[in-house]
């Protein structure tokens, strides 16, 4: 289940970055939509990092040895 959550959040990060690029090209500095999209991307990235570090610390992810 956590694998799908991580993949979903990564897709949301890429989508937010894509929307920021779109707003940068089309708004030409007229609005704050690009800044908001980048702030959402940073928030998602930090949240995912904290989730992964906490999950590792608390043993939620099993060790997989090759």
C-alpha cells in the first residue's frame, strides 16, 4: 500500500512542476499561480521525505536484501 502512496505523491510532484512550467509560459508574470504550484511541489517533496524517513525509523518498510 505504501508503494502506491509514494508513486501517487511522486506523480503529484511532477504534475505540480508541469503546471508551474505551464503558468510560467502563459502568465508572463501576471499572477502568482506559478509560485503557488512550486510551493505545493516543495511541500509535497518535504512531506514525502518526512514520511519515508519516519517509515524507515519506525520499521514500517521491510528490509529487502538482494
